[in-house]
C-alpha cells in the first residue's frame, strides 16, 4: 500500500475555523468559532464567582475574628457543601426534593403523598436531616422516587467498586 493511500495521523479540516483561547496571556487551546463566546462567558463567570466566594469568605473571617490565612480551606468547605451529594441520606433527600418539584407539590402535600406510600413525616424528616435510611424504607422510597431498589441502594450506600 502506498503512503498516499494511508490515512494521516494528524489532519486539519480547512472547512472548520478554530480560534485560539488565552488565559492570562497563555495559550490554552483552540475552539470552534461557533462555541467560543459561550465558553469564554462561562469561564469568565466562573472566575467572577470564585473571586466573589473568596471575598465573602475573607469578609466572614474578618468579621468573626477568624484566621484569614484559612480562607482557602473555608472556600473548599463551602464548595464541598454546595456540590450535589452522590450518595447517602443527603443524596436521597435531594432526590425527594426533585420528585416533589416534578409533582408540583408543596411541603405539606408532599409529606401526605409520602405518608400514603408508608414513609411517615417523622421518617421523611429524618432523611432530610441526614440520618441513615433504614432498609424498611427502601421499598416505599423506590415507589415515591420511581427508581429501582438497586439504584436506590447505590444512592444510599455509594457505588461499589468491582
């Protein structure tokens, strides 16, 4: 087979325009022209939010007499708290909140809805405050959430690495 018939490892499609992207003067990559504005706006917004969080944490530490050199650990703490929980009671509580929104029910209506599926208001409250979810609640929760028991176990216990 001749070299001319073999595909090249590196190729350029001259029909597509890529624009260089810089961060603080350093070239970081190239993006298609049609996506560049959305990407840059998102990245700049992210930087602004990070700066705002840092200022708020610094302000908080100064007003409470805390050690301002601990601002980065405080930022990490708040970011961790803001992340979507992947497993445990907090993750189940989030799924319940999302289900409530899907059904367009207020808190009292959703509590009654859950009670009809054998999750009492007390048990529901326990989930929302982060107490462990008992095995006896798995079946009723699967019905409320509309997910399988296996999926609910993954959410409650965390995905097991095989």
